[in-house]
C-alpha cells in the first residue's frame, strides 16, 4: 500500500494573509453615507447664542482724540501732559513706544486712523525728536503732525 502524504496548504512557511483594504473602503463609504443623510434637528442647529468674537456688529466709527506728545527742553517726553520717558539718553523710548502701540491698536479697533501731534520745544536736541518719530514708526502711526 502506498502512503499518501498529506499536504498542508501552509507547509512551506506561508502564513495566511487577510486583505482589509476593501473593508476600510466599505467603512468609509458607510461613514460618508451617514454623514450626508443625517438631518439636524432644528432646535439643535440654531441655538441663537452669541459667543464672544463670533458675531460681527456693524457700527459707526467711534471718534478718538489725537495723542499729544510733548518733548521738553530736558528731553523728557510727556503724553497728554503725563511724563512717560524722562531719561534723555535712552534712544529707544520704551514707555512711549508701548503707549503708541496700544493707542494705534485702539484706533484701528475704532476704525479710525491713529493721529499724533508732537509739540517740540525749540531747545530739544534733534536726536530726541528723531527718537519720538522712530517710536511712531514702530507703532505704525503714519499721521503725525507738528505743533508750533
């Protein structure tokens, strides 16, 4: 009698493979189908709630006063009669720059161009005047006028 060798399908070390790409395709098709066919309940779709920063209200521009910068003979810089930078050797004028940046941002929110008037004493060194103009340029203020 002859022995018949039984052969296994995986005798050579091959392991069965399962191709799941059609299953993924079907899952995505079902997901798209349910997303398209789903209807929202009217009560849930329109909550009529005003979240901050979401709604846009049209309004007329709010008039803003001009910022008045005075430069004293000592080199001290005052904004609206309030001393800001009193150190004459500090060419960066950090406090003035900060105030101008905040003023420019508030003016843009109010939909008005930021305007600055500079009142400069005749005895002020030219460099101090240039320092104030540089601070205006850093703040993005283009409308600068000089007061006699």
